[in-house]
């Protein structure tokens, strides 16, 4: 099939690579403009841009899709379909209807559950044990289009946003290849989304990653997993913020919320509203991620010390 591809991060690049390997004609790639990043704030190309350049595919990086010249360039392609994966820009109606078969989105949830910007993190934060990929015919709504294909996968107890992202990027690539094959052979039926079980995955805010030790340990452990690698769950000890990348629940532990109950090589145990959380991988400002044992070798934390609300 002749495809326009729109995507930006590694999740999308994985999909683009799968389409190239499958032998589809990628006539044009859309990706977000280069962004400043790092200490030097140098402009960084997206993962999708780098892959498109590697394969010498025509590339556009518009700041908006509302300019008439963008529509003209897309319409000249005469594409069969546009595949969209974590692109980051809203597609106007005129563009949704430009390809012969419309625009198809790869969404990292089992729609209508978790429509919106952060479905992977919201699923973990809610303590869910299953998520998946939805291949959807795009319409003007926010992830409201008809479903073409869905595949589920488990959320394991040790999955964080990073590992689940990788798992879903692989599943998404497989799903879009299958869906396009079925679409090309007219063997796929679009099914409207149900009105039940609808939820919205709003964009992550840094303030959400501040740990509230009044919550139960299981809920805080969900937050640690959901906010790794960004924006990272954190709290304050002795006046400085401590980022928490890995932790696990300790049941039947009692103490005042935020109180350190023990500080040993295997982890730093902190009392919560219910049960306790063992901090296993942590990071001080400007430092490296360390195991609890490595951290305690250079910094003393003792039972009776308290974490406070993060600044």
C-alpha cells in the first residue's frame, strides 16, 4: 500500500520500521519539528525523522497541519492510507479525508478505555492488569473512531511505563501490519466503540509525581511504576528531593506516614497510610540512580527520619 506515515517518538519509529520491512511504499513521513533538549539545549531530531532519513524517505516537519500548503503536499501523494502513531498534532478534517482509505491510528490502550495522551501511564496508575493496542479509523473526536483491530497484553507487577511502552510498541507494530493486510484485502470490519467503560488518559503533570505518604503503599507503588521514566515519583528527605525509580509494597508494616521504619541494603522501608513501601532504586539531585545499598553507603538514613511532601 502507498502510505503517509505520521509519528514522532520511538514508539512510532518501531511501527515505521515494521511497515518498511513489510514492503509498503512509504511515500511521505510527517514528524514533529526538532526540539531543544539536554544541557546545551541543542535541537534533537525525533526517532521517526532519523529513521526516515536513514531510508531516504520524503519528510515534512510542519508546526501545524492547518496550513493550505501542507494539505496540498499530502493530497499530491495520492496515498491509500495515512498511518498515525504518537504523532502529537491534531489532524484537521480535510486531512482525515485525504487518503483513499482515510487515516488509521495506533493507540496504546483497549479503547474506549484510556482515550487521550497518556494511556500507558494511566493504566498502570489505576492498578490495571491488562492493556493493549487498538487500531482505529480516525475521526474528528479524541480517540473516538471505529475499531478495526484490538490485541491485549498483560500488565505485570514489575512493569513500569518504560517496559510497558516497549512491549506495546512491539505489539502495535504487529497489529498495524495485520490490519493493513486485512484492509487491503477487504477482510476487516470497522466496529463503533461502545459507550461503556470510557475513560480519559490526561497528559501527565509533574505535580502528580509528588508522593503523598497518606496514600496506601500499593497506590504509591503504582505511581512509582507509572511515572518511571517521567516525571519520576519523588519526595523530600532532610531538605532535598529524592527520586524513586523502583519500590515494592511491604504489608502489615505500621508507622506514621512518611516515617522511615528501616534502612538496610535491600531497601529503605517507609510507612504509608496503609502498609509500607520499600525504596529499592533512588536518585539524589545531580546524582546517578543507585540501589538502596549504594545510596546508604554514602548517606545515612535512620529509622525515625521522615519524608515530607515534595517541593
